[in-house]
């Protein structure tokens, strides 16, 4: 069954006669057209009563066709009234929707108001979660793409590890990683590459800078690439020249938590249980207050997508899900460790897509 047919079925179940899909990720999922429109509008109008149509800037019409979109395309110029164009087209089709679904997390207030203006009698329904459910189970083709994206992330981590040496800066290592990935054909990172060292590793979302690597530093890499529209995401932490007993204890605790959370990932287990397994290990080791985020997140076209892998999530794991497992301990003025892998749920348990070794490596 096609992705659009799955969408139509879901719309029926949710009593929606129309949808306006406007996010970059969902537009790619349903049209195979991967683009960054910048400030310009792009979207798919889907209705139960006629074929969908795609709205793109006029300069992108041919690109959308070449991507495989076979239905109607409305191309608009920068000096045209886009919303009047859409309104006229919907009215020409003779189908003013009664209930239309929008992605509430993705559409701006200005565009939300524009939809209200051109469809004043239409009820607007928030349909973000409905679309997220459609993407959560990956196909065999998506699995193959995610596997290749993971291999490129492994390559990035290996490149970073080989660049670690005393006196080099975080930004120099970051530049090396991204340069080597570009040489492999990677056009885009799935998020801003993170290279942190020393006490900066105690910040889960720290910012790389011109700090130089010193003996005894933890060096943390968090990176991912976009491959054929799908994201990878992984983290590894190394030590430069030496590691204290406390650093080793922190590292081994995080490693054990990550490995046990992966083992606990079986079809039917609650998402929240995976978080709790890792959190209990870290808490029992005395570092519970230093594990300050969820265990992971869904992964696919977006680097952070449904489901959110937090302790209170009762969603059962299902075959075909792809997500991260990424416990961490972050001790101020000491440093932090995070170990993150991409995992793919199979009927036999979690397959780890990212393969780079996880034991503590002290780089001399």
C-alpha cells in the first residue's frame, strides 16, 4: 500500500476530509521531493474527493517532477498572491473541506491565519501526531537507507577519534570530521556536529569552540548525516592520554546502562521501560541526578521524531521502529560521558545500526 493510501485511511479514521502537509519531512515522505524552501511556502493539499496537488515556488516545478511527483503541481512566482492562488484552486475543484488537518508544530502563526482566511467555514484540526504515527514503522527500503546513514556516522566518529591530539582545538577536529564526510559525498549533517572536551563535556548540548584538547580530557563527539533524506545520530566519548578512576567509573556506568537498555528493547516492551532500565543503573551507581535527559528519540527523516523515549511513555515497541539509546552522566567541573547508538527493532530484538566500538578508548 502506498504512503498516500495509508494517509487517506488515517484521514478517514480521524474524520478528516482534507490535509495541508507543510513540513519538510512530511512533504518528502509523501512526495519524495526533498527540498529546503527557505522562507517560501511549500506544501501538499490532500483531500478525499480528488487527487492531491503540490504547491511549490515556480522555480522548483521541474525539480518536483523529477523527484517523481505525478499529480498536479501549482508553481507560484514571488510576486503572486500565493494564498489567493490556493483558494481559487480549491474552489475550482468544487471541494471546500469541512475539516482540514494541519501540522501544529510546523506551521507558522501567519500561515495558520492564512488557512483560516481562505477557508473561513472549515474546522482546523491538529494532525501532527496522526502523521507521526504513519512514519514510525519503517519499511525495508527505509531500513537500508538508515543502515547506510549509520555507516557514515561510524566513519565520522572514527575520523574524529584519529584527529584527537593534545593542543588541537574542538573546531579543528570538527572541521576535519565534516571535511572527510564531504569527501564521502555527504551533503548535509543531520544537526550541528558537536565536539566537546574537558569540563565542557558536562553540558549535554554544549557548543564547540576554540578550546584546545588537554591531557586527561574527555572528548565527546555527537554527530549524524543526512543520507538520501534520512538521518543518523550517534555519540562516542574518548579520553585524551589518560583517565582518572572517577572518569573510568562514570564511563563504565554509562556503557552498562546503554548496553542493558538495548538488551531490554524487545517487541511489546514499553518505551518508558527502556528509559527506566538505564536510569536505574545510573542511579544505583550514585549518578542519578547527573542523567538529565530522556534515553533517546525516534529517528528517520527527522533526526528527532516520534516517539519520545522518556520514562512515562507507555507506547509498546514494535518491529520496524528506529530510535536512539543515549544515556549520559554529566558532572559539573569534572566532565561528561554519553554513548549513543541507533537501534532498529526487529522481531528478534534491537539491531544496533551504529557499529563503532564502545569500550573506553584512551587516545595517546
